[in-house]
C-alpha cells in the first residue's frame, strides 16, 4: 500500500507547485538538452528584458500594493450608484483603471449582481476591467509606446461604456431579466457583502500595522505574479524571434493583408495569454511584421474572450447574457483593431 501512497503524495505536492514556474523549468530543461546554444541565448534575452522593464515593473507593483493597503480597491460599489448612464460611464472608467484580470473580476461581478446592481453598469465594468489596469499601463509604455498604450486604454473604456449603454437600452427585455444562473452567487469567501463592502480609504496606511502588512503582502504577491509571467513570456519571445520567420508573419498578418485583423481576433479568442504575458509576445509579433492594429486586436480579444475568462462568465450568467458579452467582446476587438490600424497608417 505504501508503494501506492508515496507516488500519489509526490504527485499531489508537485501539482501544488506553481504551474507557471513548472512551465519555465520545463522549457529551460528542454532547451538545455536539445538546443544548449539557444538555452543560453534565451536566458540572456530574458534577463536583459527583465532588467529593461524593471523600473516600470516596480511602479506597477507599488501601485497595486498601495491600492490594497489603503482600501482603495474596495471602493467599487460607489461607482454603480446614481443615474444609469452616468453609472455606466463611471463603471467603464473605473474598470479600465482597476487592477482586476478577466477571471479575478468574476467574484466581484457575482457579488454586485447578487446584491441587485443593474446589469448595465456591471457589464461596462466587466468588459473594461480585464483590458487595462495601472500595472499594465506602465508596463506597456516602454514596449509599445504611448499611442498604442493609450489606444488600449481608450478601447477598454469605449467597449465597456458602449456595451453598458446598449445593455441599459435593452435592459427591459426578457432576455436580460434576472441575468444570473441559480446558485451562481455562491462563491465562498467572495460573497456579495465582501465584493461591494464600502470602507473608508486610509491614505496614511503605514500608520497601521495591519495595513503595512497588507502592503508588503500584496507587493510580494503581485511582484511574484508579474515576474514569473513576464519571465515565461520573454522566454517564449526569444524563441519566436529565433525560429519564426519574420517574412512569414508579415505575409500572414501584415499591413497589406485583408485578413490580418480578423485572423488576429480569431487567434485571440482561444488563446490565454495573461495580459502581462501578452505584452512581450505581441511586441515580438509586431516587430516581425504583424500589423499594429492586428496586434492590438489580438490583445483586446484575448483579454475579454479567452477560454478561461469565457468559462468563468459562462458559469455565472444565463446564456443570453453570455452571448451578449461575447458579441461585445468580439465586436469591440474588431472596431478597436480597425480604428488603430487606420491611425497607424495615417501616422506612418
């Protein structure tokens, strides 16, 4: 019996190890065995990239830790109060600036809907939130430049606001009545009361030991999260640069191909590139000849409609609401991509 239980215990311990770290270690091991020269080049490429983006990474970590320690991240429900259109606009703006990913925002949405918050501002927040946050904004600037980064920020706000207002217009339709699936509000510690609990913001958080601890804990957590994802992404970028022909990328997704933008959106739907991991990956594709609009469309589509995010939405709301969410994610991605591509061509 012991012969069976020991391997099972080892397997359980291995499963608890961070899977991103396992992926990095596996990639390094495979390269070291099969292509030692590329393993060295990839390690050097990754190290230089992390050093270059280091100052922006530090700023993003401090912003997230500050929001956590002061309680600023808890001030969500106030955005959804008041006139419906104003609530939608504020919700979209708050979502575009909030530090929540597409999956991490789901418990908050469950709490808001369970507490009776209207679907329109929730939809605005839901679509805008995974597309941009302070950390991502600071990390994108040195990689893509200000116009591309601002375009993604405006896309997050625009898609969220447009979807929210359209949802408000059709809110009285039977399809949008009672949007949540039965039992979907049961999400453990992420209950409605926790999601929308209002508490005063304590700007001088360092005066309270618990808030200082929250600051350091959040800084470590978000710092580790960003470092591991960016490490994996830069390693993958080094392999893309080494083995994907630039002329092939230019031919498939370049400026002159009519299918570049639709293809990038379709690729972004199933792909799960964490918003931070997508930064160096898309940067490498653009350097290889991918149209800027296609790159932006890929990032937007991946943030809203990737399989993990879509599965979380599918498990939370009824099918008409889910299809409405997907339609706005895809339509918004296409509109964003074509608009920015037109801007890029005019600016060239």
